[in-house]
C-alpha cells in the first residue's frame, strides 16, 4: 500500500510539472504587434528556448548584433530584400524552431524582446509555446521618455534596471534632464555633491546603448537656470539681478558657461544625437537692452543651436515662449475654441511670429508640449506653423505633471494616447513622454504611464486604455493579476487626489505651505470647539463624507495589494510602494474621522478620540519610517547637507527642503504640531 501511495504521488507530481498541453497560452505582448496569428501549440521545449533566448540576449548586449549568433533553436537573419522598416521584424515560432527576420540589428533585437514576453507568458501559465507568426513595426521612430533628476537621483542600480524594462517595451531613447546631478569638471561648482560623475553617467549610457536605447542630455538654459545662477560666482550673469531664474542672453559669459556644461554633458552621454537646450517658461529683458523678449530668445537659441550643429547634434527646444510672445499660446490650451476661432486668433497674431521667422534656427527640433488637450485645434495649428515654415517639430506629452504622491488620471493615459495618435497621423518622427520630478512621486509609480506611452507610440490605437491596463498587470506581475479584480490603481488615484489637501483649510494648497513660513500652521484645518458641539462636523461635512468614502476604498485597496503580493510572480516591490501610498492617504481619512468623534457630545466618544489624537504623532512616525524604508531601497531620499535650494520660481514641492520627509509631509507635520498644541 505504501508503494502504491508513493507511486500515485510521484505520478501526480510528474503530471503537475508537465506543461498544460490543452490550454493555449494567453499572450499580452506590450506593445501590441502589428499582426499576430496563433495556430496551435509548438513542440519546442520552453526551457530550451529560454536558455537560447538568454544566450542570444547576452550576445547582443556584448557584441551588438544577432545575425552572427548561431543556435539550432533560434535563428536570426538580416533580409534586406523584404524592405522592412528600420526597427520592424518578423517572428515565427514553428514546431521545431524560432525564427526572427529583420532588415536591421534593431529589428532583430525587438524580435528577441517579443520572444522574451512570449516565453514569460508560457512559463507563467505552465503552457506550451504557441505556433505563432508575428509581423511588427513601430508607428513612430523616436520613442523617448524623460528622466528628470533635478530634485533627486535614484540609486545607480535602479537606472540599470529601468533600462532593462524600457528595452522590453521597445522604448528607444531617454532624454535626461541633468541639471546639477552631473559632476561637471569644467564648472565643478554647478554639480551637487551627490551628483554622478561623467564616468558613472557614461557607464549608464553604455548600458543603454547596448539595449538600443539612446541617452541624450537636457541641460537647461536661458530659463530654469537656478541650478547655476544661485551660486555667487554666476550671479552677474542673471537677466534680473534679483532672480536666479534666467540668464542674460546678451552677455558673452553666458555662453562660456553653457558651452562648458554642454561639453561635459556630451562626455557623459556620448551616443546622443540630440542636445535638448530647454528654453521654456522664460521672459528676458537683456538688462533693458530694448530688444523684444522673442528676439532675445532667438538670439540665445541661435547661439546654442550653432554649438549643437558644430558638435554633430540636433538641438531640441521647448517651443512655448515664441508662441507666448507672439500672442497665440492661449489658443493651444482652450479646448472650447473652434477651428475658425483659432484661425482668427492666428490671423491676428501670426505676423508677429512671421516677422522673426528667419531668426528661427533651421537645424532645431521645436518640441510642442501639451499635457492636457493635445487634440485642440490650437495645438495642431501651432505644429502646422512650424512644419509650414520648414522646421522640424516633435510633440511632448506627460506621464506625470504636478501631482503629489502618485500620477493621477490613469497616469494621464488619455493625453498620452491622443498626442501619440496626433503624432502618427501627422507623420511626426517621434514623441517624448515627460516625467517631471517637481513633486517627486516614486519612479515605480510612473511605469503604468510608460506602458501607455510604449503601446500608443509603437502600435497606435490597437488597445483601449482598459486593455492596456490589463496587459500592464500581466506583464508586470504575472497572468494571475491580469483580471480586472486586481485593478486597484485607478481607485487609489481617487483617494490620493483627496489626500493632497485633506488636512488643509479650504482654498489652501499643500504645495504653497512653505511660502507662508511660520504662519503655515494656520492653513491647517482647525480643531473642533468643544464648547460648540457639532459645529465643526457641520462645517466640514463634505470633507468628512469623502474621508469615510476613501477610508472604505483604501481598506479594500490594501486587501487587494496584500493578495496581489501573494500571487505576483515578480515586481512585488512595486506593490510595496503602492501600499505605502495607500497607508499615507489612509492616515488623513482616519484623522478627520477622529476629529468628528471629538466633536460629538458623548463623553466616551470624546475620550476615545482624545486617546487617538494623543497617539497621532507616534502613529505618523511609524508610517513615515516605513515609507522611508521602502522608498529608500531604490532612491536617494535626502539632498546633501550642503545643498543650496534655488528660489523656486514654480514652487516645486521637492525643492522645499533638504530632507525628504520635511517637504513631502510638511502638511502632516504641521497638523500634528497643531494637535499637540491644542
């Protein structure tokens, strides 16, 4: 009997370890292939193909090609006769071999990336490799995301891990807004003491290049120049002596500084084809030179564009200020205007642009950024003005703007989709996904927006936003989390939107607390007046209703996250980060409901509320400590002690303190202080 039991158990284990021959694998390839046909199951052994895949991967990143790699299981062939696009490929999994055909090494690489996702899905689902034929090509050739490192750096290892993820989703470029996070050798005062060296950034660039990702620097100039002009030795270069925001474009020393910074940046990013020169959100006077703001900006733009050209680079310039100076900018962001109304505005103001058209450098890419309504007639009209005049134009959308704690609005999915489709329709070369660090959410929380961007710039509109979210969950965590019941991020976004100002008086804002100095505590919600029972509850009834709703919502979210952590096959760290966001937001809900209990006439309720409020500081300290522990695994939390904060023209939250928790949780700190002094 014991032998029979052992035999039965062995047979069961052997069967359970076999791949599921009958159930076809459910593929969620990101971004979507142009065409995909599955005709059954292959006889190929998944583990054998996985080993060959890893060998091919390592060969490509070390040798830079795949057509010279030989293996019986996977073949890579360059075929120029097929007239495939630069990054296009054809992938076939037959009963006895995997074949990838392309006209370029980049195409072979992307075929390999797709194969990796098929292997992952097959292994996750314990299924056979499918008999599959894929034909695939990108809709936009330049698909770039933005690393904005001006307020903090991640750990170096994290940048390498990010590049691996970007390669899997066929992102082929990163623009790095470097500011003071490069240890400049020619202008050492500019680099912060925690900056990466030229050699460290070059190593990251090398790693990216080996994965078909080009890193290009964005070195802010003309405006956004606080990281330079805050230092005493450069103050004489200010356009306005009282502000560290903008350079004087008529001072020759301005260009000596800018070009030295460019020179070091290009050593750190040696494979760049672009030099992003910034140039946005700035009016200059040229120290009362009498020249117009538009003329001054074009004087500066011509100088930096000439530098780029002399160094074999294409300059990229944010296009907003010429449009503002000419009076057409607001038509871009007014979605209520009809095409005829937009035409009327342009008819009136376009001559101001045309007057200077010959001063616009021809070698420059004019980057039309729009983070809210790229489909507006005004936005398309602005892009048309550049193209009609023979200028190169490229769009910029956003996965993160001025949102605290995490990206909202489904990681800005609609805007990303709309601008990608407009770019494809107009035959643009590419699109940039900006990821602003102004309020510094954890970078893990950007990934959903990056997935949206990767999908729409490569494939166009083959999937809905909901379908992309499903694919994101499967690719990120595994197939068991693909089901809609595991979609908690949209719900968490709603709670975080309320959290931002939950503990603050109406018409006050978390981002502007620092401007009030010692009076900021007065912006926090007041305590109930125990001599006027119930008045506080009536006054803040709407806040309390939202707090109760969000408390229930987050309780459900935390259950979903805990279950997700148990089922996820990978990337559980991302779930930990979302969990911390939920705990932060929940603190505000509980606190508001506790204040309502304090406002009740019941002595028992009041006593319980008093006890909770007395423990509030220690409760928050525990939450904050956990956040620092989790976030600190991948990011440098605090600025160096010797760091000089700039004048913060835009009130960036992440520029309002040296210590991470001091600026990120200033509202919580002020509220706890107010509770303690009641």
